C-alpha cells in the first residue's frame, strides 16, 4: 500500500496491527454491511496518520474491496492520506489528522450515548506523542467528570515520535499515574499480544462510573526486524524492493 | 428621516440567549455547551431552563469544540458560546478539522464582538473573528444588527442550517430597531434605506450607525442606500453587484478589522463583478484598549461620523472617475 502511494506512515501502522485486528475481529459490535447502524460501537482514530492500518483492517473486515487499498493517497481516492469522511469510505467515523482532537470528539459521542441511554461503546485511538497536546488533557478531565464508563481510549505507547524517543522530546512518564490522577481506570498491556489485549478490553467493558484507558506498549514497525523500534520509520515508506522483502518477513 | 425607531437599548447577547432558549424548547436534540462564562455569553436562559441539556465543560474551549463535534456526529444540535476571541481564535484548528472538515452542524456563538466591549480592553475585544471564520470552507458567518435580529438569526442558525455556523454578537446595550416581521433569510441582505448616490453596507452594531450616517448625508443632498449585511458568508453577491451598478460607490462599516472582514468580503465581489470606489470604516489594523464603548467607537472610527467621512471620500472618487470618462 505505502510503497504504491510513495508517502505515508509505516512504523505506527505496523505497531497497531494487533490492536486493530483484536478490535475489529473480536471486540467491536459492528456490521460492515451496515456501516452506519446506530447500535454500532464507534472507533475514533485520533491519529489520522496511521490511516493505512485502519483501511487495511476495514477492507479485511468487509467494509470495501481489498483491491481499493492500492488507491491510498491517490487523486480521487476514498483512502485519503488522513481519513476524510467527505470522500465516502464506509467505516470512517471521523475525519481527523490534527493531533489532540479525537479524544474530545469521542467524549462528545460518549456523552450523546449517555443522554440517549444507548448501550454502544466509544473507542478512541491515540499516539503517545499525541498526549503532548494540551487539549488531550482537557478532554481527559471532561471524560471522568461525566463518568463516561462507555468510553475506552487506547494509547499506542511505542515510545517514539518523529524527532526521536518520546521521553527525550517531551517526557510523558509517569503516564499511568497521569491518567489515574485524571480519574481514569488505567489498563496496561503488551499491545502486540492478542491474549493480553482481549483481557484488557474485557476489563474496560465492565468499568463503572469511570472511563478506561489502555496503555498498550507496542513496537513501531512490528514484524519487520530491520525497522522495529526505529523512529526513522515513523513517516517513511519502503521502496518496492524493500516492500517485497518486508511482506515476506510478515508472512 | 430614519424610518427605524429604537425601542430601547438592548444587548445583542440577549437576543442570542432568547433565540437559543426558544430553539431548545422546540427541539429536544438542541444541547448547549458551556465554558464557564455562561451568563455573559448568553447561555444562562438555556442552562437554567434546560439543565439536563446544558453540558458544562469548564475553561477548556478546544475541548468544547471537539465535544460539540462528537455530539453533532450523534445527531445532536450543539450550540457552543464563549467570547469571540476564544470561540473563533483559540479553537480555530478544532473548528477547521473536527467541525468544518467533518461538515457538522455545530453553532458557535462569538460574544463580546467589537470594541464596544469597552473597559476589558484589547484581550477581550473580538476584532478578527469574522476574518478567521469566513475563510473556513463550509462555514456560515452571521453578524446580526440588533437584539431582535440576533434572536431571529440564532433560531435560523440552529433550525435552518445543516453545516457549521458562527454567529457574533455584542455585550453593550445598543439600539433595538428591527421588526420580527421583517424577512430574515441567511445569505439575503436587507435594504434598510433607499438611495442612489452611494451604498453603505454595514454589519452588526454598525448598521444603526449607518442609518444615522445616511440621515446626515441626506442633509447635504446625498442619497445613501443602507444595506444590512447580516450574513457575511455566504455573502449576498446580487445585492452588492446591484448596489455597485446603481450607486457607483460603496462604504462598508463593521466593528472588526478592515483586513479580512466585511469590507474585504464585499470588495472580493465588487472587484470581480463591478469595480467601483470603496472605503472601509472599521478597525484599521490596531488592537483596541480600555475605555467606555462610545469613546472607543469614536476613537477608532466606528461611528456615523466616520461613515459620513468615508462616504464623502468615495463620492469624490466617483466624481473624479466620471470626469475622466
């Protein structure tokens, strides 16, 4: 996909593949045939730059044909560089890409569900670097204020951002304590271990009176030994030869 | 003679509060988001009457806009009001992406518009909000002229629009003179006074000043048409082109920076379709300061007298051009 597009973000998408697979194939209540079914669980992707992993998951789940993945980032494609609802791709809840906004939107969706006494859940997906945006913490404060136990935020804790390690660029630790002090139930797990992910999602679902955050430790570039944990691959694309070699490793 | 009578001074903010409550009573999907300053931004009536649909989010405007987007995605009609300086400027990125790019029906109220906020000074006087809001794709920008019209415009913003709307209003009690039976259609300006020598296109508080200016000009034998441009976007192109053609000179008047505001929006139409001399009454690329509302409007050229001076300038240009031809 990315080699064909010639630009995009490989590392983060690979690191999140296990989380997306677990969500869309085990956790979510959704119907790819009726993408706007009102009882569906909502997924808000706050980090629009990992759109490739969302698109690949949606296609495999049956939202649209797999061969459309090749149109990523091309003129006229429904697969925008960062998700855009106006282009009509089924399964996209929010056009997003400016970091720090998704948590607020998800809070709004969760408040609406509470007001209407609906039982669906809201899941939002965030990068760890994204948590440096101040508006994230405004939203975090409001989610616990309104006791949004129908809301689960997932933080992709790969420890890396474009300029390097998150702890060098702008320290996030102690991250779990930050969320806890904002009134959230904190669940830690290995975000590349599906059994652990299933376990924390189950725990999040029985939370009462508090929103849950899953801090999922992932490996950027997971599955391709030569790029795993290398922040240079945050926003880099492989050449065609590299892509073939990488795909071989993933198989 | 000015055919419009002031029923008594009233803040446009009050009209917003009344319209918001009315819309809330009519439609259970209308919700209101508060960023602490509930009473001073016109959310108090709604919050007191419909507390279960008032969502207090504290002093966190960026979050308010995002939460509003989430509520709109779920079929609610969220109204978020705060001082215009924060509503339009602190949250511009959230409005651009979460609201406008998602094309969501979120109504944003911009209170404390203009220098007439007075003693609070420059930090709280919204003078750039029209420029920033009107540049966003899909955004409707409303700037009603008095309390009565602000009530009607608020109802229209909540009940008749499908996409994002920004509506600005002021704090100071100002003449309340329009009638609720006057037709109010978003995007359709109102000719409040006929005239063929020049046109004054005004918005917000400056519409009353424009009517006063037209009276003064009449004493010099100059017939000024007065247009109330209550919708900055989509701008009423037809009315502007007609005014340019029939009167040959235009003055714009706004309680806003002349860069990017009403004057710019009118000029964009004029230069493309019917170039005529123009002059702009408004803030001339300055910050405001503390003072009484009237003192500030006078100091910074946002009064009937300033409009008259601008009118005489464009008439002179118009005559020079006529001579050249």
